């Protein structure tokens, strides 16, 4: 009698454990089905110096856009991107390239670079209500902040295309910029990622005109 009770209890225990495991597996499967996976995508771009300005082949009014793709199975909700860079480091690299006048300054919350002024707080934040899975369109483009692109253009003019540096290709490295990304799945689970973006100069053309070929490299940290 006691043995029968023991066997029944052990069977009930294993049945309970199996049920808990099945519930856990179902939750994991449900989460996998609904989980988004956002990625910023590297790209190549070209620019030509024309009428005293750099003109990029993929530029929009907000800056150089990167594709922001959801490779997961579910929709990403409440997506936010926060761009991070040490502004003083950015100004240092372009100001040290100019031996006469400062070309960059940060005054009263406004960043001045060359002939342009930038509100960095507004440029550093980008939000999407939702990004569906496997959708590639203009709505999912994230512009690299305009002030960062303008600083890079000043760097090109003052450092890369400097006559002495052109002879040796001996120019300083340009600071990278970070993107902190946060989003939720349908169950309100929050995912956070950080991406590092660098501008790698592939080729330059100088003489009658100035042209440049740049790889915008994105690396998830």
C-alpha cells in the first residue's frame, strides 16, 4: 500500500515537472515568434565637393541615413535611438587641423561647425512608434546626426585634402559615434543594443575636383 502511494506521488511529481517544462517551452516559443531584432546596416557612400559644399549621394535634409532593419519575427515597438559622442573631442579634431581660425565651437547649447549651427539635443534623439519585421523602406532610415557629418566634411577640407597630408596620406583618425538603441516586443520586454559607427576613407580624388569614397561601418557592441 505504501509503495503504491509512493509510486503515485512520484508519478504526480514528474507529471507536474513535465507540465511546468511544457509551459516554459511554450512561453519561449511564443517569445521567439514575437521577438524583434533590430540592426543598423553598414553602407558605402560617395561625395563630391561642388560650389563650396560637399554633396553626398545618399544625403537627406537630416544627415546621412543608415538603414534600420528588423530581422526578427515580431514588430519592434517604442523604438528610440540616442546618438552619443564627445562633442569636445569632435571639435578638437577639426580645430587642430586649422592653424589660423577655429572652425568649431559649442556655445549656449548650439554647436557651430564651419558655417552651420546645430542643436545637438534634437539631432541626437530619433523615435519610431513601430518597425515591422523585414520591412525596408524610407520610414526605417535613421540619419547620422547632421553635425557629425558637417564635422567630417570640415575634417576632409582641413586635414585630408591638406596639400602636405595629401603627399603622405598621414591624417588623423576621425572620432567614431555611438548609437544606443532601445525597443520593446509585443509583451513589453525591453531590448537594448549599442552600435559603433565609423567613417573609413576608401579612396580620394583630387586635382580638378575633390571626391571621396567612404565606408560607413556599423559594429554592434
